[in-house]
C-alpha cells in the first residue's frame, strides 16, 4: 500500500510516526537515511532522520508535510529533496527543539526552500 501525504504544510493525520519508525527515507537522488526511533519524541509533526554513516552520521528533523508518499511494502518514505538538501538541514537537537521556539520554524523554512530539492 502506498500512502499519499498532502504537501499542505499541515501534519498528516493518517500517517503515524510509529508506522514510519525504521523506514528508509529516499530523496530525489537516492537514499538519505532511516527514520530514527527518537522520532516519537518529536511527534506528531516531524520525524528524526539518521542520515547514516559512522563518521558522518547526522540526525535531522524532517517535517511530515515534506513526505510525498510512503510505500509500506518496501517501508520507504519518499521526499522531493536531494540527499544533500536534507543532510544540510540543521542538526537535530533534543534540547533546542524544546527551548527555542524558532527551531522548528527554521527547519520548516529549510524544506520550503525548493532550491535544494
């Protein structure tokens, strides 16, 4: 089954973060990483994506509205951005997401910038 996620800027009400845990995130130019279990802490409107690699591993926030669709058969979430654009997002920071009211706004602005997609 493939779920379509509206690109409306609103959290998707029919795709739960729990269903996306450990899914692969695929960009317009290939694999970006996997949905990290810490995503449950930032639910319901964002996911945490571990971009992988041992030395270059980075966790970034990904708004649910960025996801174009999810293929549950292959456990893959597709986003219309390049690997580099997602990896260039501000690093996920557990403390900052709670204490800085502009943090998620900066994340959303990063993905709204279509020059990286």
